[in-house]
């Protein structure tokens, strides 16, 4: 006969053990919950906020503006037109110009003596020009003349002057104040009559072309003067010739001035 298990309060020992295990497990869970709930607030881990950064808009870099000191050096100013075939170039410190191959003379600065000697060798017919070259002021930087004899037509001269002038003085002021005076304000002996003044551009610079008539070394002459403003300088390029040569020389002067250029 099978032996019966002992009972306590109507339950077997196995049932009592299962009930005790469940009770212990329940007390453990309750203890953990109470411990968590009774823990000081300072010991609770604060929820970590997730920082959401706004997207930074991408900026297109602004164009860089170069400072004044970074301004590229302007390229040398060259003649605006190629000289005609057979023409020759005359130079001085700071400028150059082309003229027909019949002209001689040149630099009245560093090569002044040699330039005057070239004209002196041409003979008595050019003596008045030689005298004028010897007496020329320091502003006269080039003097050229046509060495082809033209009896009763006079001698064609081309004279280039470089005149120091404040940058704020414009051409019209200069022409008005200095046309018939030298650099010291003394009236010149070659007084002229201005028949026409025209505003033009030479080498991209402000310029004036004057059509004149005057007494040149005791003879009646006509001519053209081109004034070119260049920063602190005014360049005066004068073409003087006989009225009988006006048509031909006017055309040559217009070609020649377009070959004038500044070398520094």
C-alpha cells in the first residue's frame, strides 16, 4: 500500500515549498521596487537630452576684393598703331615717336650734343634750327626735322616737350595759362594764334589737338600741337611746317601721333 505524504494545513510538503519559493520571489521584487522608489532624487540618473543642432546653412564665400596694394601693375602703354613702312623711331627717356625716314635729330636729354651735331652737319640752311636747339629749355626732350631741302617752303620741325604738372591740373587749364609762356611764366618769342582746339584721346589718355599759326624763327608757319595728360606730366608734341605743306603734313602728323608712346 502506497505511503501517504504528511500534510500541513491541508498541503503536502512539496506544495508548501512551492508556495514559499513564490513568496520569497515576490518579496524580492517588492523590495527592489521600494528601494528604487525611495532612492533620493539626486541619485537618480537624469534622462540624457539629445542635443539637436540646427543645420548651419552653407555660405558661398564673398568675392575677394584686392586691396589697393594688390592692384596688378598696368602693362606698358604702347603705340596704338603700327608706323608706316619706311618710318624711323625717335626715343628719349620716357617716350618715343615715329616719323618719316627723311627726318633726323632725336633725343635732347642724355644725347643732346649728338642730336645737335647731326643737325649742324646739314649745313647753313639749317643754322636757325641749330640755334633754336641750343637755346631750347630743359623741357624740350626731343627735336626732329625734315632734312629734305624744300626751297621756299621752310623746314618742318617736330618738337616734343615733357612738362611737369600737378595731377589735378587738367589740360584746358594748362593750355589757357601756359600756351604763350615758358615754364617760368615769361612770354615766349614764338607767340601763336590758336585757330582750332579739338578734344581727342591719345593712348587712352585725355588729349587736345590745337591747330595753330605763328612766327617760327622769323617765318610764318602753321602747325599742330598735341597735348597729352599723363599723371604728373603733360606731353606736348608740336609739328611745325609751312602752310604750303599743310595738307601733307596734317596727314603725317595724324599718323605720327598714333605712334607716340610712353616708355615708363
